[in-house]
């Protein structure tokens, strides 16, 4: 599966600005305050993006696969 979009999803929790996602995958995430996805993120870094999402303590990193049009990873 290919990652086609990644974004901050605060529908259940708020980003705590911990910086873990940027530490795991700085090519995609930065945390100037709350997390933002960089311009032209390297979505081909699937393993790092998934690792960052799984390591987010509040589950606010959403991933869409294959243009599904929805969040595909668990909260
Ligand atoms: S790991 Fe999650 S809570 Fe921490 S800065 Fe990234 S998005 Fe925010």
C-alpha cells in the first residue's frame, strides 16, 4: 500500500507538541508548535511515517492509503 496523504487529526485528541514524530521522520513532520506536515512531504517513506503515527502518544497522525479518501490507520 502507498501512503497518499498524511495529516494532523485532532478529532479525538490534541497534538501535545512532543516532537516525537519529527524525531522519527523529519522529512515529513515538523513541530514548530503543533505538528505540521511539510510541503512536498516524502510520502514514499512509508515505514517511517507508520512508525511516527504508531509512536504518537495521542494518535493524532492520520494516514490515507491508496487514495481511499479516509483515515486508514487506527486512532
Ligand atoms: S508525535 Fe503526535 S503529539 Fe507528538 S508532536 Fe507529533 S503529532 Fe503531536
